[in-house]
């Protein structure tokens, strides 16, 4: 007997017919002799409607009441799925986050999980009951319902799996696994059988939408094996696991891209100690996340500093630079028409020439690289957005990732 946590997203529980389909999938796991807990999202579109209600009443609403409203979507789904399972003769009950309890911090609307008391769920499962848990929510130190931010149900599922010492956490979604790149753009993209926590974390943070970044961080921290599967087919999925489980490591496992990028360049900055701190300190204080950074020194004693941030933060970043940064500079420029493309793979640790392959493949297609950043298992470049699809296809072929 294995202990499995299954998580179903909004499209998987989008209507009553799909909730019945989910109930049958849960039953199939039980029929295999396994103990099962289920984490569910709100039915597709419900959370957006609840958020719209809050915004319509007041743009400057109380975040605690906002959480009380939007958390109801998952509670509805958990109750409906419990009813569907009972109709199949399965003992099941719904659980809200506060009943378990899932304890969070007090950052309403984007809370982080502090602890989960898994004793009651454990006891219920040992008694043969299926625990149907409302994802995306917990209870804060103020004894109020909290929500975990978009994608929080994935985080709930992994946290529950860690708390009850599950053998695996199955994330059911509208895709059937993790692909080498976006199959909507690169038709030759292929599904990956296994991917390491580190690779998945890089891919999630660099633009891949399959898993939420915080859920992968939690899975890596607690060594929870996560499987990504489709709710709408029985095709094998992708297992996210420890690197030691992957016998044959690829040089490059996947290629991710992010369109949510904007570039800012400060031209003619005085080249002296403390300049970087003078530029990035105020940005940090304004909670503006800076990603890629390049600094070039010229012979006239000045330097140009280029950095990237999200497109949504660009206007705020420019305002901070103009109003709060005391460092003298000649001019400032910005560009929203850029995209970040990244190649990722644990095999990079032991192989040279990965970056060179990337640079040559892009050069052969006439694609100019604006900014470069690297880590132990990834190389990222910033390019003009118009070349996104061409770059992905060229790199996919260059690293031998095309499906046979």
C-alpha cells in the first residue's frame, strides 16, 4: 500500500462532469490498494469572478475579507468532490485549510505556509477515509482565513504530502507532463520522463507554467516526489525527483522562455565604488525584483548599467530611478519588447561548451544577444521578442532535443 496525494486544478474540476471524472480517478487509485488524500482548486473561472466581486465593491478592499471571499471557491469544490466520492461508495469528507490546520503567516493574499499539523488527516486516512482538502488556503496568526496566492493549490498539495509522509504527490493538470520546451511553439518538443528538482525549479522560475515555483521549492526541501499528469488522458506523466533517481542525465533537459521581461539601461553613470549599491538599493526598498544585470566600463570614467525587471514593474522601476537614485547618470532608456530564453540541465555541471552552443545557434539565425546570465545549471539570454519562436526552435535542435 502506498500513500498518495492527488491534486486537481481548476480545469480538471471545471464542471460537474469533470468532478465526476476526478472522483473516478480517485477511486481507481483506491482500487489499487492505496491511501489517498486529494487537494482541489476552485472550478475554472470561479476565483476570477470572486476577485472581480471584491474589486467592484472596493479597489482598496480589506485583504482579510478578500481572503474570506476567494477561499470559498476551493471549499465548494472540495464539498462537491466529497459528495461525488460518497456516491461511488467511498468514505470521504471535505477539509478546509483551517480545519487541518494549515498554518500560514499573516501576508493575506500571498501568505506562505509556516506549518501543517497532519495528525487529523493521518488518522482519517488510516480509518479508510479519503481526505478532500481545499487548496490555496490556510489560517494566519490572526485566526483569519488566509490565501496562498495564485497557484497556491500546488503548494498545498506538496505541503500536505510532506506532512503525512506521502510516497508521491500527483499533480493533475491540462497538460500530460513536462516538455523539453513549449510544444505549442516547437512541434518537435518531447515529454521528459524524469526531471530533477533543481531543473524543474529553474524551468518554473524562468517561464514554464507547468508547476508553481513555490511548490517545487517545497518539494525539493522535503524531498517529495511529484508526478505531473493529465486529468484528461491516461498517458504517463513526468516525475520530478531527486537527481540521484535519474540514471542518464541529459546535457540540456529543457528550454524555457519568459515574455514578462523589461530592460532598463542607465547610460553614463560615474564609475566609482558604491555605484551598484546606489542604484539597486532603492529598487530593493521599493520591492522591485531585479533579475539580469550587466555593467560595462568605458574609457571616459563612466559606466553603463543594464538590468531587467518584470514588465508590470517597469513603470515603477523607472519612477524609482528618476526620483530616488542619487547616483549621477547622463540618460536612461527602457525596452519592453524583449524576452528571456534559458537552457537548463544538470548535465552542464560536468560538460563544457554549453553556452558556446547557445551563442552559435543564435548567431547562425542572426539573433543578437543583449544580456547574458548564468548559473551552475542554466544559461539565460535576453533577446528581442520578435525572435522568440525562431530562437526556441534553433536551440531545441542545437541541443539534440527534437523528438525522433
